[in-house]
C-alpha cells in the first residue's frame, strides 16, 4: 500500500449526495476519493429542485446555466376528477430549478473534481470494513484505506443492506412508470414552460407528475400507491392514465416520446443504521421517500452537507472514529425525513389536495406553512402545520 492509496475520506456514490459531501470536504483541504460504479452522464429520474437547496449550491460554487436548467416558480396540485386545482408559489428568496439529471449530475461531479476530489468512475466496491482504527475498501480495480467512509450509494444503500437495517415503508408509492417527451410545442404547454411549475395530478391509484424541462421537454411519470398485480405493471397502465388526463392530452398533442416507458420499484424505505464507527450515510442511502413533494435531491444534498460539516470538524480534532459522531445531528435528519414522510402519508390517506390544499387560501398562516414544507424549510421550528404532523398519531408509529 502506497500513499496514493490512502485518503482522509472515501465516498461511495457519485450522485448529488456523494458529490456534495466530497466537494465540501475537499474545499476544507481533506484528501477525498469518490468511487462511482457508473459513468457520467447517466440517466436518472428526479428532476425537480426545492428552493432551500440553493444555499448549498452556493457553497458548492454551482452556477446555473438557464439554457439547460429551467427556473421553477411553483407547484400546482390538480384533482381533475373533482375539478380542484391549487397552486403554491415557491420562488422567492431562493430560486429553484427543474433539471435534467444527466446534465445536472455531470455538472456536480465535474465540480467535485474542480475542487480537488479524486473521482474514480466505473469502479465497483466489492468489500468494505469500518474498524475502530481505519476504513478499508476493496473494489474491482484496487484497494484503499481511509479515515472515514461516507455511503452515498442511493437506494442501493450499501451499508444499510450490509447491516440488514433497511425497512420498507409500505403505505406510500409502490412503483413508478415514466418517460420523457420532446417537441412539446402545443399552445397548451406554453404556460407550463413559462412558469416552470411542477404539476401533480391526483388519480385513483396514485398520482402523475409533470415536470417541464429546458428546451420544451417534459418528464412525465405515474406513481402507483394501490396494490397492482405484477402482470398489470406495464406501459399500458401508464398510457391509460395519460389518456384519461385532459391536461396531459392537450399538453402532449404532437409531442415526441424520447424513450420507451421505464419502471422503478423498491420504493420508500428507512435505514435504522445511518451512522456508526467511521461511517455515515447521506441521501437515499439514509432513507428514500415517495417523490410526490420532490424531496429526493434536496434531502440528499442537505444530509450530505450536515455529514460533511460534522466530519470536517472531527477530522481536524482527530475524533472521527467516535461512534456517536452523528448522534446529535441525526435528530435533525429525523425531523426533516419524518416531516416529509408524514406529509406524503397525508397526501395519500387524508385527501390532502381536496380537503386541505383547496381551502388553504382561507388561512394565510396555513398556506405559508404548506409553502414552507414544499420549499424545504424543515428546520426553522416555527411551522405550526409541521408541528402538528410530527405530533400526530402516525408520528408515534414511525420506525427510526
């Protein structure tokens, strides 16, 4: 083993969580290795940012090119069957964006390299060990040692599955079907691109997302919450619900589908071993939520920021091996994750759009609280609606 094989921090995974944590640590002068099994650019679903992510991007030195990233100004929730539509403005102090993930993730990993992160792509971790004294990694190409491991492997959840600490959340979305469209040139689509709003359409088995992208392109998907026989989880299910939506029928008139309808399963889960001796998880490796409120990338970069900041201080002080390094910060994680989880549960099981969103104009405070959660303002402590969510009956049933 020579010196080039030893690092302060080894990060598994090159998505938004891994690139955020690695960049912040490299900015502080730590020697960081990021290992990713794939090669960027690569397709990934999850294109909608939240406003409260902007301060993290500023720390990372990310500059938004509006030719490739569409400003997002709000979120509209639609119940077409009930004739209900409610829009929440989101752009204010912070400007969120709709992004095509292939270019966004490539920008993030290039930015990490720019700040001094050593990036190894197309390399797969085969074994890892976090002992009280060091971290050791064996990949399909080499062996490495480090002072700390950050698991940013997304839903693969490398350490969580190794520890047997992954628990599925059963009452949220079960799977999704999705595709992208280009040449979305209908007159009905023009206001959608002008506003940059994400649209969430409630349907009897779940919900449809409609996310405008730069260049008059759309990401469209169906998330299914009801039990559906495996034989029926095919493109025809997606096509049927698309055809039943007056909005999508009009918007997509003359549009071109970019690729065959794809499916993703193995949805929401928690990880009860988010940190331990010389390792911590961030992003989806910590837990994954149904994407109805677009919290995925936001929670990824926020958890990565928190882990990186605590680890930076620990590396300086030489106590990064402490088993309780992330104990206090993990309480903040639970507040954010549980708030969004309960919010999603209310969406499915309490008729949130029809019974709450549609009457939110009657209470300025309630609408402000809802917009706060939709923007990612999860830790201010002054959101009365969030407080009620966290102290509801369901909160006591959450698996930590």
